[in-house]
C-alpha cells in the first residue's frame, strides 16, 4: 500500500509491487491513476489528510470502488490470550 500527497508519474515503476494506492490530491484521470487501474490496483484519490492519518507502518483497509479508506484495527483473534493452562 502506498500513501502519497499527490500522484506523480515517477511512481509508476512501483505499481507492480503495490497492493493499493492512496493519494491526498490528484485526479482519477491522472496518468498514475489510469496506470493503477490497468494493473488492477485499487486506487483512491482525494483522501483527506491521508499522509497524516496513515503514517508508515499503518495497516490500511481501502475500497477503490467507493473511496473508503480507514486504518485497520487488529482482529480480536490476532491477540494472544492465555489459555487456562497458561494462566
């Protein structure tokens, strides 16, 4: 997942390695957004304060169709809870 302030064509070589693209500003018809679609990569353009809201290391869930972008919280089953025997 790549979160950027603006779409820049210089980022195009990174697209094949990404799982998603989120930009604070830009146009859905920009060169990079069009390339992302050609790679089948979900992209959201116009995500308010995305760089501040999703600093490096933040797990992000996104829907390229609706434009929904949110920080992902760990699932309850990801937390190690001691069993009766471990207590």
